[in-house]
């Protein structure tokens, strides 16, 4: 008889609720304990989600509860130490993004997983939502041909709950990241592109602060607009990360030699570019209707997902976790290849280096601490 896996959560912030909900939704195992350095956070999450164990010390949790899998949802500067500790205690690890602050940390963590034969993954959930899964099928079937260019937009609402927390607290962990605000979202951006890029990708960076200064040195040192141009062999990519664009964007365009598709992750749509197949002005009448039909098809598909309870906010995480736990139980392939995780981290290092080096008009330099961290990764 299969023994039910024992699962622990380290880090009891808001995202931890989502982890527990999706673990239970897929029947992956039993969440036996939660842990946070702040006792109140651990107590509140345990009470809210009816988890029996609550800890403030990770070593004690690992010794007492002996979990099979640990989900780490702490700020990223603790990921390396906690991930290694968990794996050396015999646990598989599922990590919140950012995976680690630097590629050197990521390489060490992935090497530990290989050495100890432990599974490790990261919450790149958007690749596992409906548009991402449909794109994966199109690419695997070769229906787009060779990829020529990728264009992705990602928005960050500084007026939202999380944005307000970052802006109002100079000691927030985001300010400790080498790439500050951008490094908290670049994993999601690059995870969509990394399949098409290599380790010798060329990167050009432009970043600046568009909002007015608030007078706090730490907060004002944080840019809020980022543009990145990339080239990997015959494939190019462009990235826009914006705190000011409205509506808040979250999209991807994939241009192929056979076809082009546009993905909208916020609205969960994916449509092929309409072609003008008829001559002259008559031919220009049809593409709009073709596009309308494509969006209508997405609407009906989304309605079906809604009726089947597959349209909730964390559906992508649910699919990813199901694949992660299947890999643990059945020995199937990792849902996110380790080489992709490492490549994302290396690309982030390149972007962070570009943030440090770029000094155009209106550019905001990194803090001394962030600059030192960046130097260590080069």
C-alpha cells in the first residue's frame, strides 16, 4: 500500500496558502507542518489551513516530522541554505521563485540535488497554464516552424498590496536582491523564453525609474521600468517589464517561420495571427472576423475550464505540482529541466550586470550591497 507523502512548508507568507491548497487539491500528500521564524506567522497559517505542526526552527521540523517533501516559500536569500538542509535530511524540494539570488547558488543547489538523488523544482507556474500548455503542444508538433523572435511583456502594479509593501518598507527583502524589483519577476519572464535560448545569449539592458523620487535612498535606488534585448544564435527576444503600463500586461508573442501566436496569460487566451488570404480590399475584411472567431473559441474553452474548476488563479501551479509529485513517485522526467532553471538564473545574472553597467540618462545605479553581490557572480 502506498504511503502518503509527508509534506512541510517553510515560509508562511501569503503564497504558502496557495501551496497548501494545491497540494490538497491534487491529493499529493499530507501537509504535516509549517515553519516560519516569526511564530505568529506559523501559528496563523497552521490555524487557517488546519495543519497540526508549527515550528520556528527548520532543523527541529526536519528532525521531528521527517517530511518527504519540503516547499520553500521564504525570501530567496535563504533558498540555498534551506534547500541544502532539506535535501540532506532526505527531502525533495519545491521552491518558490526566485529560485536563488545568483546563478552560483543555483548551480550549487542543483548539484546537491544530483548528488543526493533528490528532486527539486521551482514555481514557474505560467508555463503550465492553458496558453502555455497549448504553446508547448504547438512547438512540439512543429506547427510554428523555427522560432524567429519572442516578445514578452510583464507588468508590476506598485499600487497593489505587494507593491505597496515593497515601496513602503526599505527593509523589504526585495531591496536586498541584486536586481531588486525586477529580480522578483524575471524568473516568470525568462521561464517562457528559456527553451529557445542558449547559455551564450547576448543581453542588452535599459532600466530607469519612472516614478517620482520619494526621498528614501533605498527605495529611490529601485528602477521600475526595464527593457531587455537578447540574441541567441538566430533567435532574438525582447522583454518589457513595466510598473506603469496599463492594463497591467502579461503576454508573449512567438514569431515562427510557419506561424505566429499571441498569448495573453492574464486573460488565458492564445490566438494565431490572422492571414490575408484574399486579394485587394476584400481580403482585408476577413482577418478581423477570423481573429474574432479565435477569441470566441478561447472564450468557450475558458468557460469549459471554469465549469470544471480549472480556471482558478493557481491552476498553473496545480498542473506543475501534479507533474512534480508524479516525477517523485513514478520517476518521470522533471516538469522543469534543471538546465532550464540554471539558464534562467544565468540570464538574470547577465541582466543584473547590465543594470549595474548601464548609465544612460535617468538611470539609477544599484546600491553598494547589490553591486557587491553582482560582482561576486561574475
